[in-house]
C-alpha cells in the first residue's frame, strides 16, 4: 500500500520540478547538436524520454516540432526527428493499458480503435507495395518509405496518447515562426526564391503553411492579436519562397479558420462572394498569382505547369494500370523517365497521385479515410485550430510530395492524431451519455 501511494507522489514531485531542468537540458541538447550533429538522434531520444518520464508521452510529443526543425538546421535531415519519434512511441507503448470498451449508455472512457485499424491497414499496404511492387525497375527509395512509416508510427502513438491540442497549435506557431525568421535571415535564394533547412522553396513554403494557419487560428480562438506576429513572419517566408502551392494551401487553411462554426448560410454566401469577385474582377486572381510568384518568368511558370500536368496524367495512368500494389513507393520519377509516354525524371508533385501510383489505389483510399475521420464534424476550441491545420496540409498535398518529409509533416501528424483521439460525438452518443448520467 505504501509503495502504491509513493509512486504517484514521486511522479507529482518530479513533474512539479521538471521545469527547473528545462534550461540546462535545452543548453546541453543545443551544445551536443552544434558540436556533434551525428549524435543528435541519441541526444534527442534521451531528452524526450526524460521529459516523458515525468509528464507522459502526450506532453513529450510536443518537443518533436522544435526538435525536427532544430535538427534540420544542424543536419539538414530527419535523423533527430526519427530519434524523437522512436522515444515517443516507446513511451506510449510502455504507458498504454488495455481498457475494455464500455457498453453504450454508461459513463466512462470510450475506446475509438477504428483509426488504429486504418493506420495498420495503410502500413500493410505500403509494405506490400514496397517489397512486392507490380513493376520494379530500380531499387526502392528507403528514406521516403522510412519517413512515411515514421509519420504513421507517430500518428498511432499520438492517437493513443494525445498531447494538448492547444499545446500543439502553440508549439507549431511559435517554432514555425522562429524557423521562418531564421531562414529569412540566413537562407539562400535559388533563382530569387527562398530556400533553407534542407528544403527547396516549394517544400519550405509547405512547411510554413502549418504555423501560419495555427497562428491565425489561435488569434481567432484566443482573441489575442499577438498571435498575428508569428503569422506575419510565416507569411513573409511563404511570399519569399514564391510557392503557388503554399499560397493556395494557406488560403484554404485560413478560410477554414474563419468559416468553421459559422452557419451554412454564411459559408454559402462567402463562396458566392468569392465567385462573384472572380467573375466581376477577372484580373484579381492574376494579380494574386503575380504577388505570390514575384519575378518568376512567365515562361518558367508555363513550363512548370505543363510538366506537372503531364506527370499527373501519367501518374493516373500508372494507378489505373497497377491499382493493387503500385510500382513501389518512391519509384515514380525513375519510372517516368524510362517510360516512352513521358520520358522525364519528375515527381508527381501530388501526394494523392503518388500514393495511388506508387502504392496502389487502396493506399490512397485508406489515407483519405484517415483524413475524413480526423476532419469530419465540428470541433470545439483548440481542436478547431488543429482541424484547420490538417485541412491546409491536405490542400498542400495537391501541389507537393511532402507526406514523407518529417520536417514538413510533423505538425500534421500531431494534429491529426489529436483529432482522431477526440472524434466528434454523434447524436446517438449524446443520447447514450445523457441516459447514463441520468441513471447514475
């Protein structure tokens, strides 16, 4: 009995004094990453495990966003992020306890295990397409499949032990704005477009979309205009990348922030106003594109559009030809280069088409099911902010192959995990809960 009481007391004592160790721990981690980048994964794993020992895997996973960005600054790769994900997953597995699903109509915790089933099915489909593709001409891309699998592992762990939704939104906004400020100061410019953190301009723009949407969402959620500062910093970074996909994804995310929770009439009226503006002022979209693309030559934009259109059509043809196993994850560029139908080494620039072509149509269907489970229904408070972040990321997947890049996708996996862990209640759930409360 004494030992049982002592353990919670010891955990509470350690948790209360954990902030005292944060500054020296952060200093030690920074020194190690600056002096020995190759040991960054070990350092990150030790630090995250130490934090989770006193605060749990849910709180520890909040470290992954800044750790991933800091690792990208020092190593230009996802090694620190992989170390942190491994630590979070181990802690989530060790802290999990089997709980039976209660009968409908009674109070108590409910277990929503449908997301984990979908995650497992997607993982199996990816493994099958990786080891047994319908057509293989080159070795599979191991870094890409590792990045995507790590994201799915993090999604599973976050769904089982979700962090605070508000914490995810705040960490995403702050860490992203710091990364944007860093890149704006020390980043390089390729043909006038900003790049940095080991990311090309399109990927960098995609990475900055999520903190921008999170900051705008926090501004509306808390009614504190101070959150517009990180939003402005991220917006400046997106403009400097001149990425059209990042701009459109930002517009989609901000629109969700402003419109979710509104009446259906308000949403319909907003769509009508936007469509009317485009019809009455046809040059407004051209002006917006010119603002985003800056001084990029018109011929370059046209060539990019043509190449992407041809790649998209070829990817659709490949998906139709190999709907079950695909051609192997990461093999589309080499497959396209050797094909007489395209003859160009180019990615799909669309992660939905990439999943369908490289891993089979069923992989795409399962991924879309996960997205739907996360964004369906209304979400209250901070979950509404994360819903906008996920939708913005989902919009960005139409323009870049960012799903396997952990530096870009880390906030997405955390946000989707929080949403999957707190699904919207159906009317039946509400009736059952009310009956249970009355009977109690």
